[in-house]
C-alpha cells in the first residue's frame, strides 16, 4: 500500500570506478537494498522532495554514520543520536530537556525526528526554516555538541574512511558543510513513520481494526484534540499556547516573530509514537500521558495568549482518558522504531 | 575523406568572414568579459584599521571595530537604454580582516557601457530559507543564524566606553527578512555617462567603492552606544539598516 517514490538512482558508481582503476574488473560489487523515500498512501505530498539532494545509498549511509558520530562533538561524547534515540522515535528518553556535552542541560525538550520531510519549519518556535540547516544549531550550541563547522570539516578531512565515503556519496573527496548537511538530510528526511496501527486501520490494511476502546478514543480525539493535533501528522504545524503556565519562562514563538501575541506559543507537536517520546511538552514537564490528560482536564492556565479553544480546558472523565490513551497508543509505529536501516551499525 | 575536405573548404571562408567582421566592431553583441569591484573600507574618511584605531560616531562617542563583514549580492547592471543584466549567482562576503575579499571579480558579463549598478546589501529572501549553501553563503563564514534561519547581512563588532554591555562590547548583527523587521536593502548608484563602466573584451575595468562603517550609526537615526549596543535582528536592526541603506557605499571612481 505504500506509494514508492524512487528518488534513487545509480549506486556505487564511484566504487565501480575505483574497482575499474585498480583493474579488478572481475570483482563483483555487492548487492545493496535501495534506500527509498516512501510516502504512505494516507499522507499528502511532502515539502522536501530531494530535488536538490539526490537520495543515494552512499549518501544515506554517510548521513547515518555522521548522525551517530560522537567524535563530531567538543568532548567526543555526544552525537545526534545521543539526543535523538531511535527507540524513542528519535527523541531523548527520560530527559526533560536536551542533555549535551559536558553534562550540559539545554533549554528545551528534544523533539522526535519523524516525517520531517513534511515540515516547513523546525524547532519548537519554528525558527529554522529548512531541514538541511536544522542540525547547525545543535552542532554549534555550547550546550549541545559545542563545536563549530570548521572543526568538523577538518576532522572529517583527516579521518578515514570519511574522504572515501564523501567520494562515494558525492563523487569527490571534497568535504564541506554543504555536503555534510545534505548527507545528514538524506538520513533524517527518510525517517518516515506511517505504519502504526492507526495508519493500517485508516488505509484498511489487512483487516486490522480498532478495539472498542480505541475507537471510542479516536472519536473523542477527533472531537476534542484534532483541531490542533490534526491528522495524519497529528499536528497542524501551528504555534499555540495550551496553557501550561500563566507566564511562560520560554518566550517561544515570539522569540522569532517579535510579535507579543506569539509570546509563550509553541509548535503543536506530533503525537505519533507518543507512547515512547516522554517526557512531554516543550520543557518536558510531564512524564506520563496521564499527566498530560489531567493538564487538559484541570490544569489549563489562562495565559495571555491561551488558545481560545482551551479557555475552559477539556473536561475528561476517567473513562474518556483511558479511551484517548488507548487511541494514542495506536500511533506507535514499531516497524519504524525497530527498523535496523535507521540503527547505528 | 572527401566529405571532410568539402567541409573544410566550406568552414574556412566562414571563419575568415566572421573574424573580419569582429575587428570592425567595438562591442560584439554576444561577447563577454570581466570587471572587478574594490570595496575600500573606511570610517568617516579614515582607513578602517581593525582592533586598534579609535573612531567617533555621530554622537561624538569613541569606538573601535574588531569585526566588519557584509554581504553584497544580486549585482545588476543597467545601460543607458534601460536594458539590465543581473549577474547570476552573485553572492559576495566582504570581510575587512581578509584583504582578498575586498576585491571581487565579476566574470562572463556581456560587454557594453553600463550607467547604473545596483545590488542587495545582504542576501535575498529566498536564499535565507534555502537548503545548505556553499561558497560565500556557507554557514562556516559565521554569517548564518542557526536558531532563526537566515543570514547576518552586516556584522560589526567592537567596543565603546559608552557601551553598557559587558566588556563595553558593541554587537551589531543586522539581518532578518520578514516584516516588520525586514532588513534587506538595495543600494543603487548612477554612473557618470561620460565615464560609464566599459566592459570590453580587451579591457577589465575596476569600480572603486568607499564603504563607510560609521554609516551604521548615522543617517536617519544617530545612534548612541549608551542606549543601543546590541542587536541581532528585530526592530533595532531595522534602525541600523535604515541608516546604512544610502550611507554605506559610495562609488568613488572607475578605472576603465
């Protein structure tokens, strides 16, 4: 049921050329599984489509290696994968806020990296506008990886097998920030999560259906939550306040727009894989879905820019909470979380 | 064999003819050539010397400059007849600490007499949000904000005894492309038609611009470092951009 868009083309050309040069023409290049960017049938067209960054196995492999490369950070202890962990849908398990080099605690909760190819803005405040440039902040932030691009470029140029890997991916041993960012994006943009039980039910796949509790939860969700957490991404990508604080300590969206009516607003987060992405909210204040639901039920504060839909909170009985929770768990995509293609190898 | 001989016989006169024609024309329609622009960084008429020399702003306050960098992009040339030529992919970062960056070369420019030049001080809207860039736009140059996509168009850092910031620092990072804090500015200047920019196959003219770093602090609004010593985008960056729109660059002369 997946519409496969093959953005892939010729593979291992450079390796083939290398073989040719060394005159081992009878050697056979090993077969590889083609990396594809797949658009689930219930998803719209993506915002990022690899037009200027052709997806190849070699580019993806390099991007993945860089993603898990801790030597890129200042104290060689932190990789992208330290904060974006696959088993937690690429967020950081059990960390309220990001945890970077020298045990530094960041300011915000690490967002999951799923379905980024459909996102037009990044970060909780939407400050970053292109998936390709979104790793830059982590690289340079004193509290995340604490390094700079110059150091990373120099490290990669002088560390085998990177020059070869860049050659395989981009046809030249040249290493610069553009190629680093493009290869990382070949990894991060391929992280598509669209095979949860919810998706399969929606696509009427293999006779799968919701349990009574899940279905009741889905109906409640459509009534009370989906105006912000809209299907199929479970976010409408807007910036809103859901009343966590009377006065937010983090400016949020207004830090970017400079508009006071954006103060304390954050991007509506996706709820895909929500079972595994705790803690929750931009500052990771809630550890469980029970706390989140209780917030909507009784904890909404009338902050200056509180979303009007929430001015009376969302009253929920305990049965309703259980039903919504049952539904939220159908958003878990085990095929994604356990896909070895995305794992550190 | 025969055929190629015929061909040769045919081609020879054509080459002869066309070469005859060329020598009679001053400017060949499709010919392209090169010109260069030198940006001479100054502060109110004195040469810009980083780190050591003390200058005065319009309010009479002392200051020193440690960093002065700016983007010049989308260079467009016009002829007297109104036709224009936008130099493709023209993005340049001028850095006062790198002498070689202050003289830029524009290649493959159609030959002709140009009577006007205009360019963006900064980087156009689209490139601020585009994917990973290289060359002048490489984030390695320290002119890209990582927390709020977009380029720093003009960066001036220094010190002033009047600055209330720690270490008496001055931090002017001007950028931002969305209203109300859009700081993209265009600079345009007419070129004296008696001595236009003559781009020729046999000549490589040089345009000489004076760049006045102190223009950030005067023009529409005289800035006191006591009240404004730090901006990274936002309303204060707009005040600075409005100052330098007309005052930063002045065409001094052209060597044809």
